[in-house]
C-alpha cells in the first residue's frame, strides 16, 4: 500500500522548516558572532582607552598640519603644493578620506585614531594566533597595545598610529608563511606577498621609516622557506623584485599624479629630499639617550613583562621561543626606525608598541602560571587588566590634571572661536608660532604654503630650503586679517624671525585681543 496519501498536512512545499535545519543556521550565526567578537572587542577597548582624547583639539601639533593639508586637498589644492611638509602625502590622504566620509571635525580625526589602533590590535591578535600562541595571550597582546597607544602623545592620530594596522597585518602574514615553511615545508604564496607588499606600500607612503619592518616581514615570508629548501633562489629573487615593486606602487602612483599636474618637483622635495635634509641635523648622544630613557620609563611595566618573556622563552625551542625571538627582532627593527630620523620625539616610540605588547603578553602569561594551574587564568586576566589600566592612568592623570576640555575650556578651541568671530569669509590669518589647526578650525585662508611654524619661524627652517625670513616679511606685507603670536612659545621662534615679527607688529599692526593659554597669552594682532 502506498504511503503517499498518509503524509500529514505539514508535508509538501508549504511545510515548516524541519528542526534539523535550525542547528545549521544557529551554527552560522555563532560563527559570524565569533568572527566579529575580537574586532568588536578591540574597537570597544580602543574607544574606552582613547576616549579622553575627544576633550581637546590638539594633542600633537603635527595633526593640525595634516588636517590643513586634507582640507585644502578636498578643495582641490594638493598637499606639498598648497601646503608644504617634509613627509610623504599618505597621512593627509588618510585624513582627507576620513574627513570626506565622516565630516570636517576634530572628532573625525579622533575616531580615525580609534579605528587604526583597533585594527592594529586585531592584527596583533591574529599574529600571535598564527604563531601558535594561545587565545588569551593573543587577546592580551591586542589589549596591551591599545593601552600603551595612549602614551607618548599616542592619543594623537599621528603617522605611527596611521601605519600601525598595515605594518602589523603585514608582519602577521609574513609570520604565517614562516610557520608554514618551518612546520609544513611549504613555500611562500603570491596570495600572501601581494597584500603584504601593498599594505607595506601604504605604510611607506605615510612614512618611510617603516622600511626596516618591511624588510623583516619579507624575511619572514621567504628566509625560512629558503632554509628548508622549499624556495628556489630564482623564485626568491622574483618575489623580492615583486615585493619591492608593490611597496613602491602607492608612492609611484602619487608621483605620477603629481607629474601629470606639473608638480613632480614639489612631490619629490616634500616626500624625499626634505626628510633627508631633516635627518642631517641630529640630536647629540646625551640628548638621544635622555629621550630613550624617558620612553623606557614610561613603558616600564611592559618592559618588565617583556624581560620576563625573554628570560623564559628567549633561548627555548618551540612556538613560544620562536614568537618571543621574532618579537624581539621586530622590536630591534622598530628601534632602527626610531633612530633613523635622529630626533627621538615621543611619538616615534609608538613604533615599539606592537612587538612590545606581544612580549608583555607572553611575560604576563609566564608570571600568571606561577600561581598554579587552577588560578593561572584568573591571575593572567587580573595582571593584564592592572597593567593596561595603569598605562592608561598615566595619560589620563595628565589630561585631568591639566583640565583642558574637562574642568576648564580648551584654549585651542577658545583661540579658534576668537579668530573666527573676527574673520570674514575668504580672509587670511597668519599663525606665527601657534597650532596650525587654527587655520582649519577658523576656516581661514592661508597666507603661505608653509603653515607649520617649526618650518617657517622655528628651528627647522633648513628643511624648507627657502629664505624663511624673506617669506615671513612677505606674509606680513600682505596684511593678513589677524596675526597669531603665542607668547608662551616665543622662545621657540628663530631669533631673526622674532626680530622681524617684533619690528613689523609694532609698526604696522595693533593688538586686537588676547586669549589665555597654559603657557601664557595668545595674542591676536590686526593691521592698523
């Protein structure tokens, strides 16, 4: 007897989904949630650690220059041509993209910093995992990086913050290839080399100091395979040539774009020649040693934990030893990047932080295991939390102690308001020795392409390769609507520039207003 007509009413095309289909859907949802968990956690942690940066307009003066460059670029006036700098144009390109997407505000730049550090933390998690590190150590590495990143002026969205995600992700891909060669006898893949080269190329277009780290990433991709004889010398040379070409591709494309506009000379000068001129004047050895010591003291607890990691795994075989030694080598390459420019500004030491976070996480793991198997995980979580909060507390204490934007008005915003209230559309101002972000915040026209005070009126005028005294006189002769002078930073002025300002302001200008700053008054002068 046929059973065709004995099926219940739920049979057929209108039947409800069977229960057996639901676990698959739930599994897919769980997989998606699991994949999103780490990046969302890093994003949330970055927002918590870096949120205090939203209280002020300026954390590092460099940000203001990139903001002005980005604003002008979005108006059709290209960096290095309309607004000069001694860096490649990768940073203003990223700023311009962020401003174009999310709006022209300081908050956009702070959000950009949060996104970049969160991506770098996520990439660090992946790096530790591909090296065979346990999930808690990988997670701790990302979180410790985020906590460290607020120190040493790291709350600013500076170049070291911008290129960190690309550098860490490139290192992670190189390390994955190294592990596959060492443990599986497989050679490098083009599917790894191409994204590595392009990501490192984006980092290079932001700041060429990433070169040592880029070389290390390529070494990880290829040297273990050469050693295991799964990569032929001829193919190695082809990979090296392709990698170099890919790294140079973003910069080359920018250069072609400038050449087509007839401004290749400006591109060459700002991107390559000016940085070389900058590196010719270096700190003395005692000055450099002082800044190195200061950075090490700020990063004391990660350094101590890193020392514990190296003491435990530095000379051992296995995955833990391999990860510790690679992180140490990465730290050494980062040190070369810091030393290269010769001035050891605090934000340069942000380059240390990704490898230092890996070593610190390994050190915390080692220390927590001394508590015994049953308490090790709780001890590890507590140790990482305490160190992370302590790192954040250092910066938060400074910010709360100064009070700007928290207990008292932010002086930079007050100056911008005072300028904007006195400015008509299209009028220019001249920021003689204050933050160049005022040009953007007040929506003022530029009186010169040299808007960064250190390049025009300060101590780095040799970098600009022009007669800066003549440029200062020319600007003042155009009678900008306002001239801003920060008396607290008057000693930063080059003596000849200070003399010119004193002479011309007393003769042709009158004091319009003053705004209180932390160091002293900021004066607004207008033509008589």
